[in-house]
C-alpha cells in the first residue's frame, strides 16, 4: 500500500468535504466490493468522485485519463505507516488554515501542466 498522503486545496474538494481533501494515491489497481452501493459524480471532464449511496462516505477521486484512484486517508486503518508529503492547488488554499508539515506543493497550473492535453 502506498504511504504518501496528499492534500488538495481546490474549491471543489473543499466544497465536497468541508476542507482540503486528504488522500492516498492508490494508483489504478483499486477494487471495491459492494459495487451496487457506489455512486459516481462526474466532477469535471477529467475526473469523477465516488461515494457510498447507503451512508454517503466519500470513497475516491478518480482521474479518467489514467484511472488513478485517490482514496480518502480516513478510510485506512494503517495511519501510523502514512506520511503527509504533498499538496496540490496550493494557490487556492484559503488563508484560514495552514499545515505545519514541510511538503511538496503544486499550483493548479502546475497540476494541469502535468496532464497537458488531457483535461
């Protein structure tokens, strides 16, 4: 299992969860049980968000271009093995909160440049 935790500060993630979305990049080999209880919301041309239709729990953010799943860190029981190492859309982070951790950061423009031609 990957151990890096990232935070997304974009407006959509903050609206979705009430704050930055804290996730583990689980790659493209993710399997969920109970598929009939998973709702999908297409949040942009390049990504979708999954949630449990029974309890409302946020299950993933998925990039359509490479099928990469970003799973909320709160869904993992192995928190001791995880470390916070990156933040994206740092230019959209509101001033009312800040993390003390020293992490890598990308602006929204830098994130989109990584996927140039795909959104």
